[in-house]
C-alpha cells in the first residue's frame, strides 16, 4: 500500500531529523576528540618538563600544546 502525501512528508521529516542528529553527534564527537588530544598533549608536555633537568626545561606554550595535539590526532587518525 502506498503512503499518503502526509505520511510521505512525515517520513521525509523524520529522515531529515535523523540526518541532522547524526551530523550534530559527529560534530560533537570530533570536538570531544580534539579536546581529549589537547588534554593529553598538555599532560605529556608537563610530564616531560617535570622529568627534564632545569637547564633543559622550556616553557610550555599554547602553540606547543596545539602542535602536539595535532600530531596525536594525526597519528590516531592514520
């Protein structure tokens, strides 16, 4: 039995809602993964600085954290 026009529009609307939900979830998951990479990069840099000698210690900058986070994300996604 064929769907009525109203039923077909409800099916199309539900499909659009599901697609939007999936897109939103994927965006949220990607952001969560980036935040986790930043957190992990910060922890690694702090630990590396803690275990290095005073003469070799360098400041931990936002650029260093984001660079390491990018490296981690590239490694994980490869």
